[in-house]
C-alpha cells in the first residue's frame, strides 16, 4: 500500500498518525510504502477499505 493512499483516505498525515496512535514523524519516515504490519492495521481499522498487500517490486526480466 502506498503511503499517499493512506494519507488520502484519512485526509492528512496527522489524522493518519492519530488513527494508528503513532507520531506524525513516524508516518513521515515510512517512505513511499506503508510498512507491512501497519498495512494490516490500516486494513482492519478501515474495515477493508484499504487493503494490505505486498510491496511493489519491479518485475524481473528473463
């Protein structure tokens, strides 16, 4: 799950951080992807509206 998707769902970084009971700074440190365990937490908090999934990886060229 992309960090921006979670931010957009909650409307702002502070609101996302509050939902997860973490700091604003913690969310800012995630990079582009939400950490895997946080993805599952967000899936549960949003009743499945946000879906946990594996990190995006480039496809290998054979």
